[in-house]
């Protein structure tokens, strides 16, 4: 059942609350293709249980148990939702080919490596990093921050499990690659075992979603390749380069309070489970 509270938009995009950010394409004479473009998902915050169910239902309806291809260009998002989507892909009876056309970053990599075969454009990028949380005026005390750090470490262990199964790399090495925020081109992703094949036919430019929030999200990372930032310079209109200061409205303040309460609720669940 959908939650009764209003979802908080975490990333700017074009989807409405609880709508899929992916689309299905029926390729003439070929297998169905899923265009996996966007954040997982724009309205998620830790406890998204709607997006994965929509994905599972679509996978069953359009895939019908046969082979499918997932065309990916995603900067990540909600890691819990990504983990569930990854599980549904692994459980799907047909062959799943994941083709990274632009970027597979952050939580999107958890989805990408679930494919039976993972392919990557030579101009694409694959990025892994430690799980993080972005606060929007959500004040937490020392105890809450400590529990949040423990929760993030548990999430990291789960992600390492997924990467280890795909790559065969040691857990300490995978942990360090995440901590270092590692951006990989296609060849490095092949060498480390995250990707199986490089797509050699033609070279595509990196496509960037047409909204400035993507730029803001990437500013959370420190090792973004120049090619990606150059793509922003090419695609983002100049008038969006500088934004006017945002004044806090009553609605924004209410959303910040809801966010804080939701984080505290999650931490209380973690504390109860540990006990």
C-alpha cells in the first residue's frame, strides 16, 4: 500500500510521485528494451517501497520471462530501492543484458551488476562510492548521528556483498574503491570485473539529463571526470549557471521537519532491530 504521507522530492526531474522513471521500448525483431534513465527515484528517501514494486510488475508484464535489455544512464539515488530492483532482476527467469550508455553511478551500479551480461559504451562511466546522506535543515543530535553512521556502514556492507559476487575482488579492496569514490572508464570497469564487455561499434557522446539538479548532485562528489562536466557545459543553458538564492517557504520548512522525523524513525527502527 502506498504511504499516506506526501513524498519529498529528493532530485529534480519530470516524473510525478510514485511514477516510474523508466520506459519500455519494443524493438522490431528484437527483445524488449528498458530505458533506465534517471534517479532511483526522484521522490525517495530511505524507505521507498513503491518504486521497486512498480519495477517488478513492469518486468513481468513487458519481459514475460524472455530476454530483455536494460539501457542505463543513471546517477543513482535511493540505495534501498536499488537493492530491491537488483534482486528482482536476479530473480527474473530470462536473460538480462545491461548496457551502460552514459553513466552508471552510485546506487545505479547495484542495479547494473545484477545483469547476466553487463556491457558498456567506450565513452561511458561507472562510479562507486560510500553511501551518503544529504541533510536539508534536518538537525540531528550526537546519538542520532552515531546510529545513522552505523546504519550507513550496514548499507555499505550490503553493497560490498553485491560487488564481491560480481567481481570476485576482496572486500577490503572493494571497500577502499568505494571510500576513494572511484570513477571508471569502460576498460577499467572491465579490468576490475564490474563489466563484461565493451561495445565497440561507434562512439556516443555522454548524454546529460536536462536539469540543473544533476549538476548540484554531482557537486557532492570529488572525482567527477572532466568529460562529464564538459558535457554539462555543452548541454546546460547558460542562464541556469547561476541560481537565485532560495528563501525558505513554510512548505519547505515543513518538508525539512518531515525529513528529520523520517530519519529519526529509521534510526529508531535500526536501534530496535539491533536490540
